[in-house]
């Protein structure tokens, strides 16, 4: 419900109006932030300020001022007025006349409750609203400045009016201590015993209700019962009514409970005239299965005699209009009565007192509220803290706002500085508490963050584009449980329905005037105006690691590679193949619209399943996903079943496996269209999405993931919108993630369900789209844009092309290396039909040529021989290409399908020779019979004048290896031709963990003319697990400024931690550098070391450098040494 806020027109500008940049009152001066928890008159004296660390000797009490906006939650609806800044409150300062704050002086102000009662004129009734976000109302005391606002006094009218000796008493009981589920904003109160009936009794307010009047009771209860149950309600021991509640369903996703709210009007004769009201609930459980009852809240409204009670009395009378004469009995000790109708501008109501009755007359044209107190009833604030000056309303409107918890401020600023320098963005970093201070009077309130965004959005239309929430969130705003509520998330009103309950950061993006209320239905949905993302960190270490990861993604040259051309689509089985069909439709759309990418499909039903502990599992699918992550990908998209820590019932991905992913800088964007894999607002569960993002050794660079259960059909709509957005340029430039998530959400609205998707990542980050395009100009001497040529088996193909920019102009200074894949026509595969009928899907998987080619001054050319074992039916083939520069980050990609592949022509030459094969373990110094480590790397060198066959069309014509009597393993995907030479190439393949002892390994391969060869080697897996290091060098050496270190090792693609220590001739370590290498293939090169590395210049001389290499998988290590000469 919405609460009216009475505003002083001369002081307040409304956020719903057009705004310009202004200044916060907190931008200057000396401030103290103080907290109160209930309505009352609060006293601040000299002793209170001294304890808060204020120098009271310097205080001029005439300058003391209180600011604050009076408690309650901000309205969600943008158009509802709310204070633009902190309001200066009217206060009293006793003893200020002499300009000194003496020991007997004190300040009085009205403090409001964070929870609100409101009057609704339509029903002439009151409503109670408990604050969802805070149990404390905050005020701001300014110590210095100009003279503060003082409370006005109002004389009692001389003419008597309608006699008022009763008031409307309002009493609410609500304690949010239990919660069914971990979603939504609705909590429950006291729980009733699960065994037998249970009775609980509660206080219902002090003072007897007036005889002959009516009491309104609102009762809200919740049950979690598989059968009908009820509550018997008694007031003052008198049976009032039976509150019956229906049963909940027994389905996995049925609502967790049933809520029942009833309004009952009671004659006071039916509840008695007890001085202190008691309310009793008895739960009548369902005797069968689980049956639990909870009191949600009850609210009582009724007339009571206007008698003062020690502790203060807040009173109002809704039935009074015109001149009203209030008579407050038992008021002997009362010395103040304030009109607090506007809680920020109380009025000192003058009154007379006779025979213990305080009387005054006012002209009541609207509902008025008063508070009466005696000196002993003055309250003291519960907290006081000095506050630094802050200013959020002034300054330039940014492109990106980072709202961070104070713990993560340093890392948020580091990321902001990177976005400024690397991306040219205007960035502002603020703490979430600073936002609260200026936009919700210091109280936690999610609408404060939204209001700040709207303020900036309105100030300079079109400028603000992205919001990054830097910190984890929790469904528990008030830390009643183990908590990570650093930057809050919007929790839905619906809290019991597991499908319709959700959390969403979208709320912060609803910035138009007509938006904000968000009724959480399809017909009340809104359009996001900015892109919002979140980094769900809860430790400073996590914050530093994820910022390292984000910066490295955009700057680390080791992250440049052909894997950026790969998109993976992963699908669950079962459910009549809906997940596979959805994934396949998406994959085929991308393959058609963006042919430059390599589409790869990992469908669970295409892999064998086995029983492990009597449950179906698919180790092959898990391994395929692990390899995809390890190799790197641009995007990995999953569709299917899952939960916060597991994907699919067969557990093809589990949380425990995610922590072991060490894919280094080869980081993909993950899209997980599954249930609650990104449930970051549950502090009791570390979700899979959080682990992927926060994994410092790999995982994901960002995720579009779900926080709650979702539907497959709406997942597909959102996924479809994602692919329409992620590759669509904006003004000629690829979008940032914030643009992608905004457009994806806006184009897939399906009510609250798709609001469960969240961007975990930096919305201002742009994916590593290739900078340039690769354009084939000639195929076999003919222009590629002419009549499509036909490429046939056992014939040589010659391709020429150029690197072009976005305007199709040649990039004449581009030099680098090109990776090429030429595909035979798509292969049709059939799934196994484990849970649904077998179904077919197609995949470009038969690579007829894979090679590396030089690019010189923007030109490239390459040649190869088409294998004999291709599909002889003439269909369109496909060539995809990826280029990376000699240095730097400016990569390129391209593709063509403008040719036919198939048929046969007489070969240009005859080849009857078998290919040459050399197999090694770890490196080419290996000799058959040598000892190796338990996790070795297989290296195979192959050569043939017609090239090596890697097409999978022919039966048994693959590159394979076989250890002992195990099944052969196909190595086609790991073969790459040597640079500019299609006749030779290399396979690098990690063999995994091998058993100790003797082994025999056989490698078999074919050339493109189907000539076969094999090579057999023997080796011994040794007990010696030390990391083997060789060919250690530093260059240049001697060096004047910068040096790079290089070494070779036997740990293949393991994650290595390397440290370099520079030691002088005395043996002292004068400098140190650390780095990591992953998937290095036996070769490691350090980042550039500079002799001014740590802010000081190392002297000329002869030094020893020590390289310590640690294998992070088995923690074995070794040390190598070298000599380094530093000179001028």
C-alpha cells in the first residue's frame, strides 16, 4: 500500500519531475547520523554528543539542525512524490539563547518509526505497513552551519469545539522471524508446534476499548500443510472466529504454503473490557502429513478513552472534523503535546491543564496526529555515528554507475579507472550507504538505488547506460540469517509460489515516469532503460580476483586465440526432446546468420550413459563440456534441467567440478537457461553461476543466468532475443553486456518469469568480438563473389584473402597468424533416445583442412589438398577463419560458404607414400623407453606431401592413439598444420593421469590419399614427479630496461605458478615477479619484467635469476637458474 508523505512545497523538488543537477545538504558541514526505532520525542544532550565523539565546546546550539525524511519505505511508483533531498526538520533546542551548549541544554526532535500506519479515506480505515528493509529510522544532525529550523508554536483556539475524549488506537503485531522458502519479501512470524495443536498468546495493546464501539481486526496466517487446517482466534479469552486455510499441493514446484487474510469487525461486547488486550491463536493441524502453522500478523483498530500513559501517547481521531477540543486525561506529568501529522515539521501545540486533564482546541480540516510526552518519556537515539561529507547529486552524469558496498570500494574504483582509461567511459563509483543517505534518509531501501538512477537518467537523457551492483545480495534484507546482503536485490511480492516468486535487478532499470510500481504481471511489466549487472562478491579477495579477471579479459594477450570463434550449445535430454530442439534451433539460427563462427553441439542424448550408484550418469558429456571450457569458447549456452549447483539429472556439471576448472584466460560468456543456477541471493548456497564467475583460475567471464525456477518455453524466447542482440551492432559498434541484457529482457517479456534471468558480470564490458573481418577474395584463382567454384577430392585448393575493417577497407599494416578450418558438408547425427525418441541433428564436424597461415600487410594465402574421403555429393562447404596479430589484441574472423565441395576430378599428382609419424611424450627430446610423469602430454609430428587426413568421413581413417589394449582415441580435432605448410603438422594432446609402470602407445594416421602409417613408442610412468624444466633463458641479455623469461617444461597444459626471484651477488633477493600459465603446451613465457618494476631502478650488475615452477594440480615443483646482466 502507498503512504502519503506531506511535503513542504518550498523545500522539495519531486523526482517525478524533470530535474537538473543540484547539491546535497550532506556535501558540507559536520554531521552525525543518528538512529531511532520507534515513534517518540527524542532528546540529544551534551553527554550524548560527547560519547559520539563530538567536540561539544565548539557547538553553538543555535546552529544545530536535524535533517531526515520521517521513516517508512520509499514508494515504488516513480510518479509518486517523494523528497528530493533530506528535509530539515523542525526541532526544539532548550537553552540555546546564550550560544553555548551547556550541560543542562538539550535538543528535542520527533523521531518516526520505520514502520507506518496510514489512513485510507475510501474505507475510513487505517492500514499498517512493516518496513521490509530497515528496523531503524535515521536522522542527520548538523553541528555547524547557519541557524537551524525551530519548531513553530500553535495556540489553542479560544472557541470550544467538538469534544474529543477518545482516539483511534492502532496496534500491530508482526515479527518476521521465519520464512517458507528463500525467495520474495514476505516473511512469517511465530511457528506453531508441529506435534498436536498449539496455542500462542500475544499482547494486543494497552487500554480498554470503549464500550458500544467496534474493533476491526485483520488476521493473516500461513500454513504449510498437505491437508486443510485452521486457527481458532480468541481476544481476551473470547472465541472470535475460526480461520480456515486450505491445503498446499504436493508437487515439487507447488506453492510452499497457503496464506489466508481475514478482516473481522468485532463488537466490544464480544471481546470484553480488559485493560490490556490479549490475542490467542490455536493451530488445528492436519493429522496426516506435514502440517505447520505460522502467524503472519494481526492488526487491531478501535476506539479507546483518551487517557495518557507513561512512555508517551500517540493519538488521532478519524471521526473529528472542524473545531475539535481534545481532552487528554491522566496528563498531570505531560509537559509537551506536538502535532506530528507531518513528522518532519511537528508543531508545538499549546494546551491548558486542569485536574490532570490537558485540553486544547484545533481546527481539524484533515486527520491530525499528536504525541503527548512527559519528561520521563523522552527517548534517546539508539545509535550515533559521525558522517563524512558526500555529494551524489552534483557532478557530471556518467555512462556507468558502480554502486558498491564500502568493503569493495577500492576494487570498484580500480575497475572504474580501467573503464575510464580503456573504454573512455564516464564512471561514477558510490557506496550503497551513500545512496541511502541521500535518497532514503539513511535507511536501506532498494528504491533509493532506483531513484538515484532515475535522477541521473532524467538529468541528461540518454547519457546513463549501465549500472553495476558491486556486492552480493540476499533474500534476507535484515540479516536474520547467515547473510551476504551487501547490495540488495529486488525481491518479489509473491513469496510462496516457487515459479512466480523471483528476485531481479531489473527493478533498478525501470526509470520512466509511468514505471516503478511493477505489479509483477504480464500486463504490468516495464521496459528496462539501462543495462544492469552484478558482481556477487562477499569478500575483498573475491572482489580483487574478479576485477583482475575482468581487466585481464580485455587486456591479456594470452586470451587471444581461435577459441573465440567457437560457440557451444549444450542440451539436456528427455521432456520429448524440447531442450535439444530449442538448443538446435538457436544453434542453427546462429550458424545461418553468423557463419564466421564455429558451432559446436554437446547434446546429452548423443552420449552414452552409465549407472553409477544405480543412477544414470554421463561421464562422456561431462568430459566434452570440460574440454570445451578448457579449450575456450566465445559463448557456452545450456538449455535443460538444473538447480543451483547441478546441471541435468545426470549431473553433467556439478559444483564440485566447477571449482576445478582452470581455463585461465580462455573465458566464455555462459547462458544457462535452467532453474536457479545463478541463485546468488541465497547466502546459504554457493551457486554454480557464482563459482563460474568468481573462480580466479578460469570459469566464466560473465553469465546470463537464472535465480529461480523457470519454464522451458519462456527460456527459449529469452534465448532467442539474446542471439538477436548479442551480435547486433549499435551505431557500427558491437554492444556491451549491459546493452545485450537490456535488449534481451525487453524483447522477451513474459511477465515475472523471465525476470529471473540476471547478468552476473560487468554490464559495461564488451565481449571480445573480433576487431576486423577476414575476407576471401579468390578461390583457385577465381573471385569468390563470382560463380561458386567446386572443390573436389584429392585436388589442391588455393585460397587468397585480405584483412578488412568495418568499412570493408584493407588493413594494410595487419601482420599475424591465421587459423583456418575448412568443413565438409554437415553430418547428420542421431541421438540415443535414452529418455525420449531418438532425434536427428546436423553439425559441421568434418574438418577437411586445419592450418595456420601467415598474414603479411593485410594479405594472406594458403593451399591444401582435399582428402579422398569426403562426401562426394556436391553441396556447399564452409571455411571459417580466425586471425590474431603478432602482438596486441586486434584479432579478426571471417567465413565463406560461397563454394561447393564434392565429386572427384583427376588428382594433380599421385601419392602412394605413407605419412611420416614421430610420437613423443612431453617434448621432442623423448626417446622410446624413457621415464615420464603421470600426467604427460602426447606430441605427434606428422608429414606427407599431400597433407594429413583429418576428415572423419572414412571408416577408420582418423588420426588415433591407443595405449596398451585400450580403445583408440581420435585426435583429428587436435591436429594443426604447421605455419604456411599444409604438408606437416602437430598433435598436442594431454593424456590425463596414467597408472605407474610400463606402457606402449601406438599412433596411426592417414594422408589425404588414404595412405596409412603408424608409430609405436614405449614409456614408463615414473615415481619421480618433479617438474622437468629445460631451455631456460632470458632475453635480451644483457638488458637495459625490460626482460622476458622463457622455459620449457613437461607438464603439458597443467596450471603452473611461476615465480622469478632476482638475486644479487650477495645472495639478497632484490626483486620478485609472479605469474601463472595454463594450457601452455610445454612452453612458458613470462610477462615483461622491468628493472623499474617496483618503483625503483635496479643497479647495473650481474645477477642470478631463480625460476620456481609449481604444478598446481599435484603441487610438485622444480627450480631453474640463469645469469642476467643489467647495463646502461
